[in-house]
C-alpha cells in the first residue's frame, strides 16, 4: 500500500514531535528522585563534665593559668557552628568540675548516663568532654563498663578556649566527627586529642603543659584529618561488648589505694592504707614493680588480712613481669601487666565488685 504525500507528511511530523517530547517526559519522570530529601545526619550527644576544654583565662596570653569548668555545654556547641556540617549535635551537662575532683560516685553517674544514651536507637555516638587530669581513668572505666559498640569518644584540651592557639575547638570537632563515623563502631572507647585517635585503655597523660599531652606506648589507633578517620591498628584486649563488667548492675566501687614507690619510701603509706579499710593496694613500684626489702612484710601482712596486692610500676612504659622482681605466686600477689597505677586502680575496683579471688584478678589484668 502506497502512502499519499499528505499522509507521509503527517507521519514524519508525528515522529519529530515524539522525538522532541520524549526527553521532557523522561526528565519529568526523574524529578521526584532528583528532589529527594538529603540523607539524615548522624546524631551525636555531647556529655559535658567541665575541665580545661570548658575553661577560661583572664587574657588570650593565659594558656596555663585559667579557671577550668566555666563554659556550659550549650555555649561550647554554639561556639563551633562547623559541628552542624558533621552531625546533629545535642548537649547534656553531666557535671561542671575540674577532673581532679572526679570521685567513684561521679564515675558511676557518668557511666549510667552514657549507658542510657547509647541504648537510645536515635543516638549514633557519644562525646564526653573532660578535664585532662583524670581523663585516662574515666576513658578506661567507660571502656570496661559500657555494653555497646557505638562510638564513645572522650575529649579534652590543654588550653582554655580563650587562649591563643587553643586546642579545644579542633579536638571537639574531631571527637564529634569520630563519634559520627560508622567505621569507629566496635573499637571500644576512644581518647581524641591532638589529631590522634587513641584507645581509652592505654592512652595516658604524659606531658602536663603541651597540646601533645596524651599518648600510648603502643601508639594511636589512627588519626582524624578533616573529618575523616584513618585507621592503623585495632585494640585486641577485652572491652565494651566483650567485657564482663556492666555499669547497669554496679552500684558502688570499693576503695583502692595507690602507694607510690621511691627510694627510702618507708612503710607508713602501706600501714595507712590498711588502716583505712581499702580492699586493694596498687603498689606503684620502681622499675619492674619492685618492692623494697623492708616493705615486703607489710604487703604480705596486708594480703593475709584479705587485701589484694597489685604490683604496678611508676615507669611510664613497659610492663610488670609476674614472678620477676617478687615471687608473686608465693605471696599470692597480682601484677598489673602494662596498666599504669591509676588504670590498675580502676580495673581492681571493678574486679572487686565481684568478690574476685587473686587468680581471677590476675586473669582480668591479662585480658583487659
């Protein structure tokens, strides 16, 4: 069948019209996807406890002389509007103190507060602002008692926000970014300072006046650079979800004393600790957790009275060897392995909430 000229013209015109309309139809069909709502930002709660990061000095020249715990959490967050690019940030004021004033009761209160937050399905991570003096104890405590794989980041600063070259703003920004990072899940509690991502287990304050104050003999886990986490190692010790300790079941912590070793240290410190009714003594010995010859009998008597004896070292690096300087098996003593005296105190206190034997206590020092 042959088409007439008019019919041919109408057919060509229809094809041309369809070719012109088709792209517009396709674009209209794609419009809903193109205007879809942006992805929801992670929710990070900043729990403030005070410290230098909330401190203020008399002038910008005061970097070491200032008052800690002056700025409330809402002002800390409002003073760093860049946080809104990283996460939906909420603030909660737990305490407003210098960290040397932390007590066992405050540790428990903070732990229970954070435990409740990480149970909230709408919360993706938690940041704890903290004074640096006892930040390492708190971070280790949280690492042992919070049963969650959500990122918990403890952060502080060495200079108040009013000082020139204050370090708190970037530390807090990095901490929030880390808490919002999916790859941070399941790695335990962190200490975020001076760009370094450190494990709350072994990070320690090693310099008391510089911004690179915190470190670990085992090195950082990674670094934060412009909101991105770069990982280099992973923790292998038991923590958080694999821990046998649970903050929700702990109502009090037994008292543990630290006795500091030195030349001619005498015996009165051990005697005073025993008399005060402590449940354990951490002996921060010289070298490999050494005990002077005149101090052995006092510690043996304390153990015979039911007080646990933990040999740690005042030396920052290395670890205490069991049955090295002292016959620990014979005396029924425990060694702290690589934990410094203040961290050994935290683990001993938690262990003693379970009426732990010396053998069980030693197991915990190997595993945690």
